[in-house]
């Protein structure tokens, strides 16, 4: 198990424009050849947007983009005609496929915090697609078959235990609170990368929310 702490993330964004980013993987000017991906996961970005701030229209291709809102509301628009407001508890996925452009903004009057995760598809190309699942439940994994991956959302009360899926690659990101995983205490923004995960569990030290990716081998 490889634990990466929140303060090890690469800083990014544009604070003067109300955008603060923290990147778990090699990203933009922070090139690290030893930290390009884990399993299918290419990026796990913590984003904070001030009211009125956002990312202007920009392109993506050959990437599955999954977004989890922590607080506030995210306005999404893309070149295929989709427009949505994503709220806490919703899972949004944009399959950029052969190419798509989108805009992400905080059009609300309160700060926005979200986690955006990029996954490599098993087969590049194809047509872009968009999906949003409102208020996903803990017991309902979200499948991204294009990447051979499954997202599990865990919302825990102090002392509660939950099994970590067995898998070739498991990535656990703590959204809020503190948890113990295989003897390691993880706090907000911390993540664990587990290879050949088997018989592990997360134990909540406080009220907590954890995103767990279960990914097949490549």
C-alpha cells in the first residue's frame, strides 16, 4: 500500500481567478514520470472555485472524466449539448472519447469544492457520452466499464467498518473525516494506492466520506 498525503499534492489552478487545484498525479507543469497513473486512474484533482469562477471551454479526448461534488454546485456545459448542475452526492461522467469540449463553472453564490478523477479507456476513440446519477447511495457502485473500473462511495459514522473491494488496483481517496486503512490513519485529501488488494477494510475514526476505485489489471 502506497499512502500519499494531502500536502504532497501538486498545487495548481489560478488563485487570483478564484481557482485552487491540488493534483494527486503528474499534471500540467508538474511533470513526474514516476507518478503518471495508477491502474486506470490518470488524475485525482481537488478543485475549489470561488463564486463566479470556473474553467472556460477546453477540450478533452480519450478520457473518462468522473466528478464528485463535495460542497456547492457545479455548472457543466459541453459541446454535445448537455447542460447540468451537479450537486453534492451526484456522480457525473463525461466520456470524452474521440473529442469533446466543456465548460465548468461555479455560478452559485457560495464556494464550490469538487473532486475530479480521470480514467484511461480500454479502447480509445468512439463517440462522446454524458451521464449524471443523482444522489447515489452507498450500496450502489458506479461502473465505468469503458475503463474496467468501479467507484464505491462510503459515508461512515465513527467506528463503522466497511470492506475494501478486492482487486488488482484499489485507490481510496478521503473526501472528509479520518479513517484507518491497514494501520494507516488517513485524513482529508489523503489517498492510498493498493496493489492486489485482499481482505482489507476501512474503519472510520470520525464521521467520514471516502471514494474507493476498484480497477481491473491491465
